[in-house]
C-alpha cells in the first residue's frame, strides 16, 4: 500500500476524478457535487494499491464560533475505503494522517459521521458533541438540530476543548451546511 498526503492544489485532474469515483462508489451514489466541493481546498490522504486508489480522506479549514471565539477547525471530509477492503485498518490509517494535519494546524477537529462510520471515530478518541450545533447562515445564526448527535469533535494536544454548554456554529457552505 502506498500512502500519500497532498494539498488539493497538488492533485491532478485525473487524481481528483479517481477520488470522486471512489467517493461515489463508497457512498453508493449519495455523494453530491456540494459534498465533493466541501472536501477540496485542504489536505488529502490517499492510499493506493496496485495503481488504484483504495482509501481517501481530507481535512479542510472551517471557522467554528463558540462562546464568542472563532476556532480554527480542521474539518474532516470524504473519508472512504473501497468496499472490498473495509475493516482492514485503512480507515484508521487515513484518520491517523488526518489527525496529524489537524494537530499541526488547528485548535479543534470536527466531522459529521454516518452511523456506519461512527465506530471508527469513537475508537480513535473522537467524541459526539453533546451540545447544540448551528451555522452562521446568510440570514444569521440558525440551529441545526438534525446535525446534533452526528457531529464529532477531537481536541489535539494544545488545542481548545469546547464547553458542551455552548453551541458550535459552523461557517456557512452551499449544499449541506456541515
């Protein structure tokens, strides 16, 4: 297995297509153009085998407003492993590299997990955010109760541990907010 970490700007058009194909396959067609857009602009971890991409994840910068402070947050996106290779540690390898990126550049890590992916994140020390979740929409702050219970956070060494009594308000993005 070959592991590579690269910024979006270092990826070729062919590599971006290969990432998108993997994500479409892994998410069974439930990966919209906006979801792919959210995964771009940061660092990517790519694992290949026999010349084929078998696992991917990325981390992008988000601003999260918490108790009057804007937290520089590494937001994990588009974590996927090819179906025939799941449960072999590849997701953990991707996350280990992404966590290094978060620890080196951000005060907080965050992600939104599916039920299928939750076990991976919990096993790595990520925790479900117990408080409220919102977004800084063009019309002002809005609560996102549908994101509560599936938003996970991780505090890197020297990072900021948010107060669960406070709300996390994520910066606005087109498509799915988180």
